[in-house]
């Protein structure tokens, strides 16, 4: 976006853009450098949670980029930049831009999103990338055969899973602009779909099997209030509050009853808070595992039918897994991936254990460290 900012007798064109990574609570702004002859000494970056009401102002100096950190997940932020001269004169604000820190899957610089549905029903995750600009899903199965499907539009978030209970992944997207879930059903040969509105603006999709019927339910987490709303495939819905602003939802089956438990990771303290479905969502457990730059995951890495408490540090690319089979008292670590990759753990080898995997946006290559090899061997896609 290009915006004109006038500073007294001269003007500066400022361009603002954003970059982000996974659940890192930051946004990077960039703008055009001053033109030759412009008397610019530096820039002031301003931001806040309401339009034109900035409670943070930082002198960025004579630079064309600045990273705003310590932002709160689930909140929308508004940003603007001013230029100032050597004698202290300050320009008007640039035109404002805004962005929300949602919990959608991490995207590459082109907006492409990795996703791992088992669309052929062989018990192994199929690596896909979803391009929201074209709505095209491009993937490959375990035998190297290409898989493609067009389903979605710009701004959509892929939420693939088995929504119809036929043991195959459906192509599904959540549309944040309208809160509609669009599901292309595998049971129809991908010829029929359902569309259901579930959520309000700002909600984050957290699909899972909350009623234990073997089908994925439509569910959302409301970051501003910590509320969970699940529309169950068996009928009806449930609603409860579990979490605080800034928490990251990490739903999974931590108690082994084949129902999704409500869980959040709190980056500010490194705590996990897990509300158990086996107790009717009336009892919980906690664990301390991770720090603020931890990318949390729920996955069954040890194969006991329960989700482990796990996560990845993008730098230096280390995975830390606290195992449910040890009652969350023992752990293992694996180095796999680096800060340029995106973590995509899933069961790619069909042994009912989660494999450690990353996708490289720069090359489009998936690097999968297989659980069936004891995390000693890997394959690429």
C-alpha cells in the first residue's frame, strides 16, 4: 500500500507491509526510503488496538523497516508511520494499515499454506499446499501420485479433516470474512459440499472430534475471551470458557478417550492448561513446557493413543516432546528444521504415531523424519 505523507515543504511516499511467522507475536513494517533531496532524519512508528488511537510510539531512526513485538494474539492492531526532520519537525501520519494476529496456519511469503489431510484414506497424511489466491490444493500421496483440487478463495483458511466419517480427509476451508465453513465431502467423491456458518469475526477455527463419533466437528476458539464453541456432528453444540487473551489453542486427545480436549498454551508463562473431555470438561491438568517463542503442537509421538505435549523452536530447529506414556514426566528432543521452515507434524508413514516434519517454503520440499524409524530416517516430498 502506498500512502502520501507530507512533511512541511516536502513529501515522502511511505509503503507499509507485513510479515509474520507462525505464532510469533510480531509484525514487521517496511516503507519506501526518502527520495533524493528529502530532509528526513528518521521515522516514528505508531500502533494501537483502535483506529487512529496509538498508545505506542517508537523512534525507529533513519531506517525503512521496523518489527513491532510483544503483540497479543487474537487482537487487531493499527499501524502508521511519521517522518521527522533534523530540526524536529514531524509530518502527519501516513494512511493507516491494520492486521490481526490470528492463529491461522503459517504461510509462506506468497501466502501458500501447508495442510495434511488423508484424502485417499490409506491412514497416512498426504502433504498438500493450499494457495488461497487460486483456491488450488496441490499435493501428493504416499506413492508419489499427484493430487489436486480447487476449493477456496483468497483469505480462506484450510481446515481439512474427516468431517463425514468415511475415514478419508475432506477438502475444507474456513472463511474468516463470513465465518462460513465450506466442506467438499470425500464420501460424495468430492462432488457435494456443505456450507455452515459457525463463529463471529475474530474467531479462530479449532476443528476436532469433540463428541467422539469419529467425525470432525466445527469448532472455534475466541481469543479475546477464551471461549470455545463446538458444533457437534452428532447434533447440538457446547460452549465453555477455557483460556485467557494471548493463549494459543492446542486441542487434542490428551486423555485417550477419542474425544478432543480443550487445551491452551500460554506463551507468557510456558504453561499448558488442558480441560479433559473424559471428565465432562470439569477437570483439568497443567504442565510447564516451552517458552514464548515455542510453536506448540498436540500429536501422538509415542503411539499410546494420547496426545503428547510438544513443540518446536524454529531457531535452532529443535523439537521438544513431553510424552503422555510417561504421564508427562519424560521427554525427548530432536533437531529437525530451521527458522526458514514451517513445522507440519502428522502421521505420514501410517504407524499411528506423529512424524516430525517441516516444509520449506523456499524450495517447496517437505522433510519428514519418520516415527517408524525411531526418528532416524527421513523421506522428502
